[in-house]
């Protein structure tokens, strides 16, 4: 239980949201944390339902726009990692792949500059 709570605490701090918001992110498979403990009383793929007041609070902090933003950021970060791997000589790509990676990496760098304004 302590590890699970620590994962949610990390998620809430990482995404600058409440603990309920971190749980909502986990339910939407947008939080990288371990599965809930094996002794969870209710075995649902989406995890245990929250109390209505918790769900209301999560809905205020984790909007559809926030989920979409995190999804876009994750994809941009994947391409940035590919670019970093290429620059470090870890992996090489074909000309077309490299063009795409460099184009998207440019978007990543541009977005990175505006993140404080977005959040």
C-alpha cells in the first residue's frame, strides 16, 4: 500500500495536480505507475471507482484538454528521444525517418519553450 501511495504522490506532484487528479490520470492510462496492489478488493481494468466527491475534484483538475496535452507531450518526447539517440550515435535512421524525427523534434523544442505559458 505504501508503494502505491508513493506512486500516486509522485504522479500528483509530477503533473501538479491533486492526489485525486493523479488517480484520474492513472485510470486514463496517462500516469506511469505500477498496477494497484494485488489485494485490491475490486478487480476492474480501470481500478476502483472513486467516491463521487473525489471524482468531482479529479474532473476539475484533469480535464479532457489536460489529457490531450499530456498525450501530445508524450509523443513529442518519444520523437525527441529518437533524435537524441541519433545525435549520440546510439541508433541510425533512414533519410525519410530522420527528416520526420528532426521535424517533430523541432516541434518538441518549440513546445518546450512555451510550457510555462501552457500550464
